[in-house]
C-alpha cells in the first residue's frame, strides 16, 4: 500500500484525510497539522516542490477565500505547476460540510434527527455553525453540553467539540456514504481513485 503524507489545517481534519486515503487504498503517513489556514497556506508551495519525490494529500477549506475551488488552488500554488505527487483538495465549504454529509452516521453518533441536518451541506455558508446547531437539538443532554457553547463564554463551540468531532471522524464517519451528499467530497475521492501509481511516488 502506497504511503501518503498528509497536511491539513487543524486537528479535526487529520482523521478525515486518513479515512479518505484508506478508502482509496493508500496509507496515511506522518500528518502535519498546521494550526490554521494562515499557517498551512505558506507551506503549500514547498510541499508542492517536495511532491516530486513523495506523495502529499493536502486538505484546505474553501471558506469564503475564493469564488471557487480552482481559483483557490491557483492562488495557493503561487503560479507553480502542480507536482505529480501533490493532491491539493479543496473542501467546500469546510470540513464540517463533509462530516454533516454522512447524515446517517452523524445522526446516530450525536443522537440528532436527520431532519435537523442540511440537505446540501456543501452549499451552507457556515457548516461549523450548522453542526453545532444540530448538536444543540440532540436528544442527549451530555452531547448538548459538550458540543454547544456555554452562555456568556464567547465561544463558537462547546468544551468537547474538538475531541468529539475527532472521535466521530476517526471511527463512525463514512466518507463514501458522505460523498453521496457532498459533491466536493465525491470529486476528491474520485480524483484519488483515478491517480496512477506514478502520481503517488514511493517514500
């Protein structure tokens, strides 16, 4: 199995990238968690140059940083041609969109009725807010307390948001099922499956 290095914005993105790679028959290797897009973006040209001799999967949220994924890719590569081993994939609109797209898995994990989840998560303006709001409707009090911010805290998420999202992404989230409701995830999986061995250089 070909090993692929991973670079992502934050902690919750690591298991998402790892699950996708394993789905397509690749083995994730030494993930880099940059600590936000402002720290990830400057690394991308250098990772592109290193992708001549090793394989990289980079996940970067689109957010509202460009009108479309292709425009953001051009900006992030700073005019350089993309190397054979670089797989720079743009998440529309953020990684929470891909998690919400597995409505069956999410509903089961967080005890939320599927009717409270967005039908088209890629089109949502703020998928993190949608995810937190859905958990606020959970049938379980412990999930509501863990995932939603305490009144007056000034936070966007609850105290256990990161750990619970990581656990879901690592164990219960089904990327193939989610791809049926997320076109950007479906494109990512299809692109990785089309990649030839030459596009995944051996470490």
